[in-house]
């Protein structure tokens, strides 16, 4: 898949998902957002950049704690949601940019905190994105990567990624926890500190805010049902009557850029 065609999938998916994704309870969970903000150790003089900011939820969570918070995303519909959220919250210290995360339109060291959430699995070269995030982070600043991760078992990881591509054709690959941590060393950063939570919901809610190809929703349901029996996805799945519950593991990885 070419970069242009993949970006087209992202624009298509997240234009359609914009409102539903930005208001979903698992995505707006206040406890999870608190954990992310705390991992970055923000102060009143900090300048934050959220890379692939989506509907601005993380930017708005940081805004009360820092001098300014900026979000950048490639999808205009997501940025419209971000602007609405900031206006609803009465936040004046936020701003938004449309742009490509592979080449951030900011000078070296422009921010003291650089964060990204639920984005690494969409990037064809996540290591390059983290290097770019590191470039725009000031020496001594903090970088935070938040994402779901796949099982260490290769077969389970492959099935999980197959499921996610069926659900969201813009999905590239969820990394394992070890791979996510390894991105930091490749970017010249120390071993990240890790904290964890679970993205919990019902499959019917997940599908309600997703836009798979026609017929793939049935395949997704069958994969979840099978995994409740044999753990083929490598994530907790529980069936109660006609409800299928899942819990995607999420890592919050934080590291400080070495001072120069």
C-alpha cells in the first residue's frame, strides 16, 4: 500500500468516525485521561503537542495544566470536533493544525511535552513518527505514547491485527508491548516508564462507531465469539447473553528526552 492510498483510508475512516469516536465513553474516560496527563508530569510553563490529536480530547485534558496545548491531525472533520470540544470547555490556550505527522510543521524543540494516543497502529513507520516527535520535543521534555498492544504470541497478534483491519481498513498493525517500548530506544530515548489500563466496551458499541466493508461486521463478531473460547485474539473477551464484552490492553509509555 502506498503512503497516499493509506492516507486516503485514514481520511475516509476518520471523517466518518469523527463524531462517534470523539464522544465514545471508552475514548473519553476521565480516569484514563488523568493517567496520561500524570505520565507527562505537566507544569504551568509547559507547551504540549498532541500528534494525531483526533477530536482534541487529550489536548483539552492537558490544557488546564499547561501554558498552551496544540493538536495536529490530518483529518479536517476531526479538527472540527476538537474545536467544538475546546469551545464547549471554554479553553483559550489551545490551537489546532492540519498536517502530516511524518513531517511535523514545527521547529526543533518547540514543545516540552509531546504525546500521541491510539495512533501508532495507524502508521506505516511508527519509529519514524516517534523520531519526528522527539525532534520537536525540547531537551529535558517528556514524550508519551499511548496505544493498545498485541499479544507476544505471533499467531494471536496476527489474528488481532486481522480483526482490527476488518473493523478499520486504515489500521496498519498493533505492535507488541516490547515493540512499542523498543521505539523509544530507536529514537534515542531512554527506556520508557509504563503504566496500563484497559479499553473496555461491548462489540456492538465498537461496531456502531466503526465503518468496516459490507459483510465484515459479521466476520468481526465471529472472531470475537471464537476468541471467547480459544483466546485467538489474545485479549479478554466475555459473552453474556447477546452481549460480547472485550478489553483491549493499553500501555502509557513515557520517557524524558535527555538534556543536551
